[in-house]
């Protein structure tokens, strides 16, 4: 038995698929290992996400809806484009293979 705080997280790769709907982008995240406590962030916008913290398991992709309506970090209303989605960063607390 290994206590959760003592788990050895390993680096693993993630890949993404993007689908556009009328009012949102659907970003699907897949990984080769377990990624714990993932978050999607953008350095220019406060994003309206369907899930702001999630885990990703191998062979179990997670799809997050990202509203096209957002706010800049300064508070102004904005409309997100596919190009903006390309600048999103995936951060996470750790992963397992």
C-alpha cells in the first residue's frame, strides 16, 4: 500500500481533439497514463468551462465544453475563436503510467 501523498507521478503525454458547435468548442483530452487534477487555463481570458478540474484516465477521454463567450483578464467581454483555443494550457498536479 502506498499513501496517496507518496505516489510517484510520472510524465505522460496528452493529446487533444477540437470540435466547434454554434456556441461552444468541445475540447477532448486523451492521455497514455492517469493525469490527476487537470485544469485548462488561458493567459488572456477567463474561460467559461463545463468542468474546471478533472482527471483523465488512459482510454477514457474527457471532453470539456468551452463557451465562445468569455471575459478578458481585465473584465471586458470577448468572443473566443479556434485560434484562441490553441493557446489554452493544460496544467495538472501529476500523472501515473
